[in-house]
């Protein structure tokens, strides 16, 4: 593989800027049956919580125009079971393993960061401050999500920073008035990179039954439908912060990825597109490589923020 | 499980709202088990975006056959495909039925297109258990929702029909027809395999418990990934959450924790409107 796609995020050197988005890839075992996931720049696990979580009642997913709404609600085994169960698989991977975490208290964020810090095979931590399907709890902020509150965002990143030297990524929510304010808070607190965006709060209605489609009534919108919104947010953030931005939102092709890179992203994550075609991540890597070759681009980082306006 | 581009070698419209697609694939032919499904990309654009799940109806000499009811946009688009067209298919997915080899009284219960996996199952049971006596109970809203009767006849299965409006067979629930036959049989020798809307499967679970007959039910949920990565299709079971796409769609009836309907009458209405 050529070096044209190599990029840096915090302390990590990635062979290419394509990662899996949290919650859309499990830990990679299933997708590894389709292609060698070591071809990706990094993989990001489903968000892990302190304790086991049951998640929300069904229905939890529904398709909408060029997208889908999910209300999974961070179902998962809890961090200790996760470390026990997935260690063997994750340890063997040659690509970088990034673990996504979320919690409802400062104390839990601290404990989880410490636990992950002890694991040498985990290369970075993504702090999910922005899942619209759970509440981060009243103790952290008066807002539902940490990523809606610059002070809480700062506080959590500072705590995590204190307990790990690993690369720290803050994942932000589009459900805010001004995402750049939160991004600046994250940068000030020491985040090495910013992931944007998580899903947009949304709902779907069944007219015949006069009921909401989702068991949880509300969920988060993802897929191609949100790409234009995500592009604008990434563009805005890139004007305000210096740390690398990892763009997420409706990416299904190399062209989508390039749009985000031109708008200031250093890397991208593939979410919903993996459900449409499990090979999406691999295809984007291959197509980006071809693009750089054809256009004689020495390194893709020369395109970051290169949008002509 | 693989993602494949397969050719449609035959397409049959079996009614205004229902069609069959015969797909060419050696791989699916060799690997498919009754109760498993495939996930089909129905458009080349982002609308509809996600693949759609369909049960494996038959294994043919060239591949597999699907039986599809037009329900909305994706199935409508799929119905416009022609012989010779290629489509993208992911499968076979999920765990199929577990065939109970020691039971000879086989009771297959279908609501609407629930016949889809049960035909494949019946075909396999007959090939493996010469002593099997298969009774098939098919229910639908009207006679237009009754599919596959001829196919089951060729397997020498005994057929029982019911419709909500009485336009074909018994008027009422398919479960009342089933109960009339169950009382004539020895529970120990019986096994029920069912596929259809949730209210029907819930009724089958009750019958299974009350009559002490083993039952396997094939469940439906909205799916997103179909391969166990999104957690979108989780249902409650006695062993915690399980995924319809990966752990199912077939489950033992006794392991499912049905949601207690807030309004029982509404549930009964639903049962009528299968
Ligand atoms: C494991 C499994 C096996 C299936 N096998 C078959 C089959 O063999 N033949 C067949 O015709 N259909 C089958 N289905 C249902 C089929 O997948 C849906 O009818 C199809 O996805 C509808 O897509 P659409 O875009 O045409 O309709 P949409 O516009 O998406 O929906 C139309 C209507 O169908 C309902 N619906 C859509 N998807 C589902 C779902 N997954 N579960 C319950 N209700 C749904 C919607 O609420 C809506 O009322 C199966 C579903 C599952 C989960
Ligand atoms: C089914 C599903 C589950 C998700 N779970 C998580 C999660 O656990 N943690 C998280 O940070 N984001 C989660 N997300 C959000 C995605 O990582 C991503 O930010 C979002 O879907 C937008 O990208 P996309 O349009 O490419 O899907 C989830 C998204 C979906 C569709
Ligand atoms: S549909 Fe994604 S886990 Fe079942």
C-alpha cells in the first residue's frame, strides 16, 4: 500500500483516514467475514458503558428518506465483560483499535478511562458525549447530553486526560445551537481530535396506528440524509479549532469522504453505509487510493480544508 | 454468509400483490437451511436505502426461490425487476429451524406469507423423516392472502385453511383450526413450526405451553444490518436480549418474553386482522 493515505490523529499514525463509526460495526468480528478489517485506518467499537445495559424497547430501527432512525440506547455488556470477551479478537488486529465509551458520572468516566489505559492493544479512546438515545444524567449537566454543555464537555475531557496518555477523541452532537463552541471547549480541555457528528434527534410516525414507530418514541437520524448537515458542521468546526476533525455523517463513497476532507476533516468514519453494504469501508479505502494515484496527490493531507471559497 | 450478485432466472406474479423470484446461486443452494433468510438490495439509489429481509422459500436445481408480498417501496421496486436482471443479495442469514427428528406429527402454522420458510422446512422434513405426517394450517385476511396451497399438496401434506372474512376455509383464526386437530393427537409426538405476524406467534406460544407441545416460531422485526452489528432487532427472551437477525429469526416459543399488550382487546383485534 502506498503512503498517500497516511494521516495523523493525535499520537496515532493511520495507514489511511477511513474508520468504522461506533455502533455500526460491533467490534468488527462480523464485518471481518466480508473483508480484512485491518485494511481500515482504525476501528471504533460500539460505545461501552460502565455496567451492562439493556437498551431501549423495540422497534429500535426504522428507515426514513435516504436514512434511518435508531434508538438502540447503548445496549451492551458493560466494560468488564467487554474487556474479557473481546480482548482476544481485538488484540490480534493490526489496525488501530479505538474504544468508544460513555457514562453518566464523572467517577464512571474516570474508572473506564483507567481500565482502558491499562490495555496496550487499545490505541485511543473516543468519548461519546453525544448519544441522543440516553441521558447523561443530571449530575453532569442540566442538559441531556454532555456535548450540549461546553463546561461539562471540558470537565469530562480533563478527567479522561488525567487518567490516560492515549489519544483522546471527543465525539460531538449536532443537536446544539453552535457546535463550534463545544468543539472549542473540547480542544481547550485537551482533546486530541474531534469526531462530528453523532445522529440528529428524530422521530417517525405510523399514521394507521397513530403511534410513534420507535419503542422509545425518539431516536437518532443517520445515513445520506444527514450528510449536508454534517458537512456544514465539519466546515464550521474546522474554522475554529486546530486539532484534527474526524468527519461522520452519511458517508457511503470515496467522493463523500473527499467532500468532508475538503471541508476540513482529516479522517472519516463510515456508519450506516456498512448496513447497506458491508464492504463500504474497504471500497472507500481502495477508491481514495485510486483517486490519489490518478490525481498524482502525494499525500491526502494536502486536501484537508482545501475547499476553494 | 456472503454478499453476492445473483441473476433472476425466473419471475412469477402469483397475484396482484405477490410474486416469486428464482435466483441463480450455487452457493445459496448449497448453504441455505430452512428458516434462514436473505437480505436483498432493492434499489440502486439511497431510496430505499437498506436491504430488505426475505425468507428462503425453496431450494431449486439452480439456486433459491423467494416469495415476496408487495408491502411498500422496496418490495414494489423489486417487483419491477425482470428475468435476467441481477440483484445484490446477502445470505444465508440467521439460524433456521431445528428439525425434531423424533416427532412424527408435524404441525406447520402460517399467517399470510409465513408459508415462505415453512414450505422449505416441510420439503426437508419429508426427505429426512419418512414417517412424518405433515399438517399445514394457513391463515390469512382473505383468500388472496393464502399462498402455496398447491405446493404443499404436492408434498402430500394435509391442508387446513382459515380466513378472517370466511372467503376461504374456516372463518376465523387459524389457531382455532389448529386446536381442533391438536386434540386428536398425542402431544409427545407433535411439534409446531410457525411463521407469521406476532399476535399469531404469541397465540402459538400459549398453545405450546397449555398443550405441552414443543413449538418453534420465526419472528419478524425491523432489521437494519441483518448480520448482528447494529443491535437494532433485539427482542426480550428468558436468556436476556437476543437478535432476530443473528440468533433467530427462529426461536423456541417458550424462550420469548412477549410484550404484554397495554390493551388486550386491541391485541385480539390484531389477531383477527392477521
Ligand atoms: C426475517 C424476515 C423474513 C421475512 N421474510 C419475508 C418473506 O419471505 N416474504 C415477504 O414478502 N416478506 C418478508 N419479510 C417482510 C419484508 O422484509 C418486508 O415486507 C419488507 O422489508 C418491506 O419493505 P418495503 O420497503 O416494501 O415496505 P416498507 O415501506 O418498509 O413497509 C411497508 C409495511 O410493512 C411493515 N414492515 C416493513 N418491514 C418490516 C419488518 N421487517 N417486519 C415487520 N413489518 C415490517 C411496515 O411497518 C409497513 O407497514 C420478512 C421480514 C423478516 C424480518
Ligand atoms: C444503529 C446505530 C447505532 C449507533 N450507536 C452508536 C454508539 O454506540 N456510539 C456512538 O458514538 N455513535 C453511535 N451511532 C452513531 C454513528 O456512529 C454515527 O455518528 C452516525 O450514525 C452518523 O454517521 P452515518 O450517517 O455514517 O451513520 C450509531 C448509529 C447507528 C445507525
Ligand atoms: S439487524 Fe442489525 S443486529 Fe439485527
